[in-house]
C-alpha cells in the first residue's frame, strides 16, 4: 500500500502556508505515486499538410528509394456525408448525430478513430472544438491536419466564461474560411447547448431558435441546466469575447479556471458514483478506482491554487481552497486505510459541503 502523500501548495496566502505547516509532519509518498498524467509543456502545432518526412542530408539512407510494393492500392479517401442545414443528425463512420448548424459549423459525437478526423477533414473541417470531458487525441488530429480546442463542460450547464470561450473558438476558427466541428460524447446534449450558447453570444441565433435547435438535436429534457443556459444566453459585445485568451483550450495554451473546476467536479461525481456502489468500482465505470479519484481530486485542487485567476482572488478564496484541500486529503486517507463506509459517507458529505461553500461565492455567480 502506498504511503500517504503530504500536501504541498504554492504560496497563495499565509493561510495556505499554515496549511502546509500543519501537514509538514506527514510522510511523503514515493515519487512514483501519481494520480494524474503530467501535462505536456510544449505546444503541439496542428498539421496543415500531409506528406512524408525526407531523410536528413548526409545520412546515407536518403538517396535510394524503396521498391514499390506490387498491387498495393492507395487508401480510398473517406466520402463526406450529405448534410442538410437544420435537418436531424446523420451517422457516418463512427460519428453520430452529425448536424449542419451553419454552413461552416457541424456538430456531432466524439471522434473514435483516426478515420473519423480524416472524414471531418474531407468535409472541410479545419478546427475541432470538444466540450467532452475526455482528452482529445492530438496525434490523430495532427495526422488528419485539423486543429483541436478542448473546452470541457458539464451536463449542469455552461458558465458565462465557458460560453464566451467557445464563442471565441468558433468565431476565430471560421474567420478565414475555416469550418468547425463541435462535439461532446453523444453529439446531442452538451455540444448542442454549447453551439447554441456560442451562436447566441455572437448574435447569430436567438434563445428561441437555440431551443428549437436543441429539440432537433435530441437534447434530453432532463438536462435542465443545458436548456437553462440556452434560454438565458444573450448577445455579448465583441470586446468581451476578445478579452478571453485566444489560445484557451488549445495544446500548450491557457486552461481557463472554469475548465479546471469542471475537471474537479467530474472527480467529485466519480466519488459519488463509487459511494453508490458501496465504495467499490461501479459496474458501468470499470476504470473508476475510489482511492485514485480522491487523490486526483486533491491534486487538481492543489493545482487550481496555482492558476493566475485563483491567485488574483485573494485570501478569502485561499481559505475556502484550503478547507477543500483538507477535506479531500482526509477523504484520501480514509480510503487508503479502508475505513468503514459510514466514515467514508460522512467525509464525502463534509467534502461536498466545503465545495458548495466555495460555489455559493464563486461558481454560482459566474465569477470563474
């Protein structure tokens, strides 16, 4: 069993320093114990042309050509589906619910293979915007010659910051004749709401038209937060959209604090799924390990304190973050020592309460 890890947090305020001091007696874990995969620090530029790389000059292998393989046929390029503006979605390859929302905007499900992105490229798509929680496959995107922007959203609705970031990614991606593919997982819930909110923000759709689009896309009525976001969306000045980082959601670009918080909420949801399965691995989430999720949650809370938007919020935000961290830290300890379910249930209740205390002041007022 891995040793319990000490919590370390960048200096936000003296409060966080006090939190560090309080945890200084704990034994650090071996460096191999990690709950999250390290993010790449290098920006990955999207490929714009297809072709092979020539051997370097003087290598001794660049002059001779390999003999052609007989009877080898070039791969057949994917045939783009026929989409009708405003019509119900169609399926193609592994993609589902493909809808043409605007001449240069298509929505649908998450690409499941390289051929899906190649199909989108054949349709003229130059930028893919994902609002799904899963990280996009950037290698596939590079091979297909498309750019990826990742702005994950939840089923409970879109914050103002998320709406503006998606609006900017959509607007900038179509500025010079480009074409957008905006997807979630299924291609009819979050992606539809995100597209509607973005177009309403840009003044190119009304909330009423947005609601009609959600009906056509098949957005479930039970996702009331998504419907509410569309109903309450309003056109915003271009200057407000321009205030968002142009590279938000791009490889190597800035990750908005709202996106970090969305990841944290996903980890909290995972713990609740585990609780419903008597603190085991749910049958429909075989990759969910409660201890790993608790550690991931704590790591993300710690990392969120280093975000420049969090640093600007001051001491009150720092105190709330420290309370979240302490509760997440205790949750991880209880899971590590296999505490009784009654203790785990009580600690999750405390952790949920400390998260909500922060939400009341920040998330629920769209201050992220």
